[in-house]
C-alpha cells in the first residue's frame, strides 16, 4: 500500500437499522444488488472483494477489517491497473444508529488529489443507489401496508381499526389532507369513525402499483360510494420509518373530485 495522502468523505442517512444496512456490505447477493451482477465480497479479513461495473470494468480489493454491524474496510483498485492499481487505495465504511435509522460514513483514501476528485461523483451516485436498494428491501411489503391503511378507513369497529393501524404505523402517526389534521393513532381512529358517520358507505381503494423511493411511497386511490360509483380520486404520500412502519401520510386530491372524507 502506497502512502495515502488524500481522502474523500461522504455521509448519508439510510432508513434502515444498522444490521440491515451492514448485510448489504457483507453478503455477496446483497453486495451485488447495488454494485451489479458478478460483484462479490468475502467479508472477513483477507477476503476478496470484486466490483463489476457496467461495461465490464472491474475493481478489486482485499477486506482489511470487519466489525459487525458497525465497520468494514477494504483496499480498492482497478484490475486494469489504471488510475488506481490493485491495493492502491483504502475504503472504510462506518455505520452509526440514528434513532431507528443509520448514518453511513464512507472515507476513500487515495494517493493523489486528482484521483480523489474523479471519484467524488462516483461515490455520490453509488451511495444513492445503495440507499435505494436497502430501503426497497425494508419496504418490500409497502403495497400490502397501503392496502391495510385503506381497509382501516372502511372498518366500522374502532378497536379493529386501532389494531390495524398499530400494526402498520407508529404511535406518533401524523395524517393530513383537506379534511384531516390528526396526531397519533388514537386521534385518527376517532376521526375515521366521524368520517364514516357523515359519509356512510364510502370506501377507498388503491389504484395501481405503489411508487417507492427511499421510504417515501406514493399510492393513487379512488373512493367509492356504497353503490360502487366513484366519488373522488387522489394520491396519498406515505413516509415510512426505518422499521417499515408508516410515520406520516398526506392525502392529495385530484382537483376535479374533491369530496373524500
């Protein structure tokens, strides 16, 4: 290893627990999920690391240190020997719990300022992919959670609504739309009961697949009256926590059909 006099330092917060995040740094199938097919890692001191970039460029290295679920370090260089030779730089990734989420700090130590600068955008991009891949895994069941949310709005039994919402949402749940401004599950349970009283028989249903990015989920919906006729339509914005539970919901109505409870 040559003298490494320059470094780039990048920090991102990921909505997942450190143990979940660490698995994507140490298990080959998950490592390849954010680097690409053919990438692999043997996460033990002396183990080999390989990254296969689009177009066939390969980076290789050797694992130096592993401390689960907080830290991993490995050498990093290109199989071609260009820019950074094999063993010619060092990457250290540290994880710190931030509530239920994780702060990830990456330090890439290199021997040349120009080489460092050429890798800044690459790591910015790659860690963005990483955050998405981890969040996708945490929220793989987001569609089912959204469906349970809409089911709770049609449930006539307050205790049952409470159980459903407690299963899919945090106790400090915030809900906002044109007719709602509630704090906590108990407040929302009562609000749903009032909506059912003043608009009996109205139900909401998800339309199409949910759209998800790093803990924010968009779900289109339609509400129908008891005879099945469409009454309103819009989009709900769900914010999921690192535990996969809903933290906040904002309901946005289509401008031409603003009659949802």
